[in-house]
């Protein structure tokens, strides 16, 4: 199953009136790219890091269910030249 992950995350970020950096901090990542890959479709099976800590508030902001939002995940590969969606876990 594919889903345009960053469209959903972008909607949540804008709804929460957060900058990319603030949203990255909120999700527990150091940096976050959302707009570069707006139409990228990401196989959920490849997901490495979930956004569980932010789910309840993000779901409310986006007016979607927590279960639906939980089905989305962040693909982490900071070493990739052009990751579809890149993040690095905070240490």
C-alpha cells in the first residue's frame, strides 16, 4: 500500500502552524524535509520510524483517526542522496 506521506504531514504541520524545524522537533527528529517530495509515494512496508509520540495531537489537528495516522510512517535514510522523506532520530 502506498500513500503520499508528506502530503498528510504537511497538512498537519500547516494546521498546527509550525515551521519545518518546530514540526521536526515535535516529531522527535533533528531535521525534516516535507516540500521537496510533495508527490512522492512511499511504500509503508519500507517505513522505519513511526510518529507515534505525536499521533493524538496530530490526528486531532488533521481531523483524522489515530489509527489512520498510525498507518503512516517516516522513512529514515539520512545517507540517501535524495530520500523520499528524510529524518534523523534525536539522540
